[in-house]
C-alpha cells in the first residue's frame, strides 16, 4: 500500500535527498554512473523527461528478456572464426514462455540435441580440453551483440599461447541457462566448459554478457560455487579485450590446477596476458 510507513519513510528520504542536492554535484555524479542519482524534479515529483527515460529503460529490459535468439548469424560468424562446424542445440524448454516459467528446463538439453552430441562424440577421437558454448540466457540481445567479438579476441590468443588445447565444436543453445553447459561438457567429454550467456537485463544494461567457466562439469551435481564468472561484458562495461584476457587466465589456471570456482581467485590485472590487455593479440 502507498501509505505503508516504511515506504513513506523511504519516499521522504529520497525526496529530501534529491531536492536538497546541489545541481552541480548531481550533474557530476550522473557523469560517473548510469544510476539515477539527483534526478531533476518538477515540484514534488520527478521531471517528466526522467519518468519517460525510466519507462524506456524498463521497456528495453523487458524486450531483451522476451526476445528470441536469431542463431543464423551466430552460426555464420562461428564458421568465420574457424571454430569447426558449430552445433545448433536446444534446451528442454520448447519456447520462450516455458523457458521463463521453468528455469529447470533451460538447464538440460532436449532429446534431439542430446542425440546430436552423442553421435558427434562417437565419431570423434577421444576427449576435449575445452568446450565453448553460447546460450541466449535472459538476453539474446547481449549474445548477438557481444559473444562473437569476445571469441574473436580469445581464440587467436589461445591458439598462440596454448596451441595444444583440443577444442570441441562450438555449440549454440536456444533457450539455455548456465547449467546446460554441464551436460554439453559431459557429453563431449570436455574437461573445461566456457558458457557465454546473456545476463538478466538491468535498467541501464539490457545487453550485458556473462561468461561462466566450469572445470569437470557434472549435470545436476556442479554447484555455482564451482564456477568462475565474468560479468558485465558490453561496450559500456568490461571490454572484449579485457574479458578475453580474463577468460584466457581462467582457462590456463583451470587446466593447471584442475579446478574452478571459489578456490580459483579472480586475476589481478598484472597477471593478465600482456598481448591481450594491450590489444596487440588481435
């Protein structure tokens, strides 16, 4: 209810904070963050332009959640990166509405995709050191905008620094969540899986890409504590070069120490591969 004491108190504090803020300070703060700080006001309410901006940001976030992945361009781009012939897979969620209502179905492959991977593994020679998975997650927009650019930075550097790594065919998963990579990794007999996935949209970031790195994935048994995560990969956040450098660090360390997760700490900038950080690795 609008007259709830806690809500009234919060509204009064916010109103007092914004109304008393020095305009120059508010402008300075807004230049440093996309957060809605010190918004202009008209009388006792937020200015109409700011209300419209908020509604636009909310609409973009909502659209990103409901958008369908268009895999054709991703498949073509992966072929251009010479990541073997990519595989197009699908989770057990047969449509977007089901995916949003049943998170568990997004964590497993449907029967046809499982069969496709089983046949591919049967015709390949042995196991793999790395499986690369692209899943739409909660923002297909993020995947379509950023996933290929990250791989374009990562793959040449990885080929140069770790040419011995045996990489499986790239996989694109429609209606997929992070844990779907566990099943893919297991079916491919891959010791390490990297999942590039659209993150939950925010009011200032409808296209944020995340990367999850998991050693020895086991469907239904691998926990979030056993993964490493790189978040906020986008033009206004972590750059493609920086994201690729961190991924390369995790890939090297995971194979060296045979683990990921809380036991594998985030890299110091000083430990990132120099060629990638400076951009000379592309």
